[in-house]
């Protein structure tokens, strides 16, 4: 478990203080993949660097597995840091060392004997799928393979926590998926807590159990990924979600809907479902019960961490009172209903 308690971080800038983190509080449960997302400059890298005290927070505490890192002596901190591995966007491999020797490096530095190093590194190379490449140099392998080396190296000191700062940002979508699948596998098999820093909602959707949204150094939203997808509260979350699920109608469709709404009465609704709500004939039931006209304008069914998730834009026509009743009934069925616009 990682606890970030009242963490603030200020840097001296040319025009005064920069508050990179402002009173951040987060609890990261053990064994989860926890995503931290935000735009460029939101404070993501600063936050991940405070987690292992690469930068010491100006205020607040970091507690990892019950140990308050912020109050440890430097010797104890070095020891505690061994439980925290890290992977990076640009891999940070040593070009003069082979794949094997890059993974072995942290063990060599810790004074581990050669036989023990081999006994640790070879299974790790197997785990990340690099056994055949073990004697190659970084210049002789692909970006995805480099990140696999980075992951194996981070795992060499048997950490309990893995911090990942934009580890897939330099990779193409297919390689990204493969690396994210590998991280998920490691999370499950080794029961490793993973903190994923990213600016891509797609990454959050693919591997994270929980997400926190950071904006201008503050946590503006956090929760289980499916809940945040169902009902995003903050505009930054909505904007970031726009890459993965449509938050607005396509412009051409919007113009036609506006025309339609201007002519008569109607309600433009966004419905979001999770789990069985997607499969059940909730919509047809609503239409029958409340004698409404439902026109589906836009829809998307997806899967998040094995749970079905759907988002629909619907034009509802009929008695306004019945539309209101239908909205209340849909909410009772666990559907998130949001009115985008309406004309009476
Ligand atoms: N060492 C530093 N000295 C001064 N300002 C800093 C320092 N590190 C970060 N900052 C500032 O803190 C803010 C947050 O930076 P940070 O690197 O954490 O953002 P980020 O969310 O990781 O962005 P990106 O997505 O571009 O990597 C920025 O305004 C940045 O300029
Ligand atoms: Mg960053």
C-alpha cells in the first residue's frame, strides 16, 4: 500500500514559486495497477518522483508498506528504495552493456554473486520474452524489446512496487498493447503494485484498476476506472476521455440534431451503462413503459477490465413528463443519464 499524504511540491522558478503539486492525497491499494493521468505539466512526473523521494516533497508524507519514507535516515531510505522499481519513457539502458548485463546491473551494484545473478536474471529474461536476445546490445533490439529490458531490470531487485513514467509513450500502438499486457501479467503473477503515469486514457483503459486525474498539481478526480468512465465529473477528465469514448456528437450530427430540436420538442440524452446493463434490453423496455420515441444517434460498446461498458447518445421524443420519468427509471436501473440539451 502506498499513501500520499498532504503532499505539496514547490519549485523556485524565474517568476517566483511554481506549485507543481498542491496538497495531494491518494491511497494506492496493494496489488493494483493504479493510473495517474493528466495533461502535460500537470505534475505527473513530479508526483512519481516524490514516491521514491527522488525529489523530496516540500510538505507531506509518503508511506510505502507502512514505512514513512519521508522520515527515514538515508541508509534506511536506500534500503526502502530497493522495494520500488522504476521504468521510463526512454528506457535508460546502458548502450555498452548487453541485454543480460543491463538487467544484471542493479544486482552487481548490490554486490550479488555471479551465480545468484544468473539465477535471477535468466528467469526474468524468460518472463519478459527476451531469452533469445540476451547477448544483444540495446542498439540491436527494437523499442518494445528495450522496454522489456527496462522492466526486467526494474524487477531484478524484487520490488513490491513498480513505478512507470510514460513507459509506453515512445512506442507504437501495437507494441504499447504488448507491453501493457506484459505489465498486467507481472502485476498478477508477482502481485506487484504498479503506478502508471500516462497522458493517454487508452493506457488507463487497458490496464488500470483505478485512476486519479491530476490537473495543475491537484487531484481533481479519482476512483475505479469503470466508474470514472461512466460518470466523469471534471472537464479535464472529460477532455481526456474524448480520445477513447465520444463525449460529444460529431459536428455534422450535432447540426442536424439542433435543427430537429429547434423544430419540435425533444431531449438529447447521453446514456452510459456498465456490466449487464449493456446486454439487457433496458432501452426497449423504457420505450414501451413510457411510450417514447427513442432515436439512437451514436453508440459505443466497449470492455474495461473485463466489464462491458456502453455509451449512447439518444434523441428522446414524447411527453416531457414521461421523458423525465423515463430518465429517473433509467437511473434506477443503474444507467448514468445526462441531458445534453433540450427544447420544450
Ligand atoms: N525541477 C524543477 N524545477 C522547476 N520547475 C519544475 C521542476 N520539475 C517540474 N517543474 C514544473 O512543475 C510542473 C509539473 O511538471 P511535471 O514534469 O511534473 O509535469 P508532467 O505532468 O510530468 O508533464 P509531461 O506530461 O509533459 O511529462 C511544470 O510546470 C514544470 O515546469
Ligand atoms: Mg512527465
